[in-house]
C-alpha cells in the first residue's frame, strides 16, 4: 500500500470508491496518448478503479481537503534504477499547482524510496501543459522522436503519428535542485 502526502494532496492506491471521479476525467481524455484509456460508463470506471487498485505504481491523486480524486500519476519500472513516469489530470483542476505538487512528490518517492537513478517522461509535441510541467520539475528535454507513435487515426483511418519529446532527470540533478530550493 502506497501513500504519499503533500500539503494539499494524498497520492495513494486507487479504491473502488474512486470510480465516479475516475469517470469524470477518463471519459474525456485531454490528449491523444490517453485515448485508449477512455471509458464510457460508470461501470467501466468501477472496473478500471478495481484494476488500478492492484497496481502499486498507478496512484490516485486525492485532494486532502475533500477526498476528491483529481487525477493520477504513474511510474513504470524500466531498468533496475530507471522509471518512466506520467500523469493525467481532471482539466477542471488545472492551474492550481496540483500537477507540480503531485509529480514532485512522486519523484521524491521514486528517488528516495525506490532508489531510482533516472526518471523520464514522453510528452507529445502538442501537449504544452505536460511540457511545462516537465520543465517546472527540472527535467531536461533530451530529444524529439519524429512520428514516434500513433494513438489515434486520421479521418481516413490511417494512423496519426505524433512527434514525441523525451524529458529526463537524474537523482543527482533532483537532489541539487531540492537543495537550491531550500
């Protein structure tokens, strides 16, 4: 059971009670990379909440003040010391710093508790909010993969390939950044 607390948030394992909140943002994905996670009914949301409750690296982001789930962060263990990370948020809660707070807490957890050496994220070239989040977190833009992956199709049914940036940060960079903020 994972539980990470911040000033305003609780990052924790999903629970069945999160189905309605999960439906609220998974029913209308804001970027193409989450189009395959789209759910159409509350029943699908309940099934998804149950499935995620067994995944230690899919963490619900709950407002500590009112127990509302406003999104999630995830980490995928790639190598003994490397994690791919990502996030998805309910757009109704944007612009309040929740994404930075949640992702920062996830990074601290991965570096300090899971002994990560490197964390990276893939971000589509038209996903400006996630690009800005990566930059606020101190991540480096390492490159752009041209026509890297397809999540959706064009109107004619052919795949729409997306240009994708890779951002990354090392544990030593994170530690230096945290010291400089104090």
